[in-house]
C-alpha cells in the first residue's frame, strides 16, 4: 500500500498545477531564463539552457497559459525612478528630466530612494515588476562589484515586458547613460595643476559608488600624468552631503594644513567645505585655498565666491534615460556617453606665494 502511494506521488502533477517557477527550479535556471525559452523570446539563451528548460517542461508536463502570460507581459503607464537620495539636488535635476518626458508620453512616475542601500534597489525593482511598470530608470549610481541579485531581478522585469535604463552603472545588460565623470575629474586635475597647485586634497563620497570611483580615478590619473601626486593622506571619504563635506574638510586640513587646493567630488560637499574653510578653519577662498566641485548645481554660481565646478547636463541625462527606455525594444543594450565640462569661476586661483 505504501509503495502505491509513493508511485502516485512520483507521477508528474497535472499540467494545470505546474508553474513556470517550478519549471525554472527543476531546470536549475532563473525564472527569467525559463520565461525567455518558453515564450520564444528573441533574447539570447544558450543552447544548453534551452534544452534544460524544455526537458524540465516536458518532464513536468508544463503547458503555458497564454491568456495569463499576456496579462503578465502587459504593462501599465507607470515608470519607476530609483535614486539614492530624493533630497539631493543632483537627483532632483535628473528627476525633472525624467518627468518632462513622462509628461509628454502621459506616464506616471513613481519615485523611490535607496539611501545608498544596494538591497533596496533590488526590492524596488521587484515591487515595480509586481506593479507591471512599463519602465524603470536606475538613476542612482551603481555600486562597484555589481549585484547578481539586481541582475536577476532586472532579467525577470524585462522578461515580462518591462524596459530598463540606468545612469552610471556597470555590468548591467540594459541601456545605460554614462556621464562624463572620469573626463570631468581629469579636467579638474589639469585646471589645478595649470594654476600651479602641487598639494591638493580630495574629499569624496562613498567609494563603493561607481560615479565616485570614476571621478576620483580620472582626477588621480591626470594629476599623476602632470607630476602631481595625491596620496591617501590627502583624501577623505564622507557622506555625499553638505554636512559630510564640511566634516571631511575639517579632518583633512587639520591633518594636512599645507593643502592649497581642494577637490570635492560633488557640489554639496564643496559647499560644506566652503563653510568649513570660512567658519571652522579661518581660511580664505580662493586667497588661501582654491575649491572645485562637481555637477554644477544652480547654487554653484550663487555662493560667494562662485564655485568652479564640472558641469553635467543632469536634466538632459534624465530625459535621455527615459527616452532610451521607451525606445526600440529589439535593439541591443545601448550605451550613451554624456560629456561633462569644467566651468571656471571665482573659487580657484594660483596658490598663495610663500614668503620668508
């Protein structure tokens, strides 16, 4: 009697009870891969994976539910915009560009902030997939080292018909905007070295962010080419905020008081550094210390002295990101480079002369 029960339980379940997730698990592949194979997607899947999925589907007697699949693959008028910090003017400018294009296409934008937590990127994409969002824009810089969980979730999102565009990410098989971060860093090094600065400090945001790495590496590469060595002793990592910049500047100058120029890797940090130099350290800008920022937020030309900075067309980046996501779905993942430009203002000048 027991053997009969075991034989019955070993039989394949009726096809109506077998789900796509069960086929994927049996084949040892992701849900997105199983979906591509069984829906005849034109996205590439290796021959070995195709055979595993098809064998599992046959073994389990899986039959796709065409009406249900059509429902899953339909999309809404929702666009998800995922940033790191909704209070950061950098992301506000990108959001303005996204929303401009969304308005023209009668789409609704849902905004989410990760607060620099990689896991929240994955969670938000999963939630947007459940909402059958039409597109997701990952506007927060990616994290170095990548995220297999994010890649898998994006695969599942695109497999059900969603589109994705990313800003300053690495290694994702999606349309990607590449801001001129590295080139901007190089331009800052050229500018400060050209003015005669040889002792330069750098304050930067979290080094795990791709945009921070690109800006820093571009600066260090060009500085080294010009004979200016910026050691780790002259660099401080802090929050990518005004308060972070202020605290970092105080730490840096108390450790290395001979610095004559300071590169802050975004404008918010640069504004904090200006306050620290004026109120905490008693240094004049640019008479004692030259200061350079990055992004060229509107406030950069309103502070005193007006801030030398690297300009990125942030609203244009937002517009292009959503237009990429709304474009040709059959095209291979595209990469769009957006150049940066150094804007020289009153916060930089040649270093003070040493008298004695």
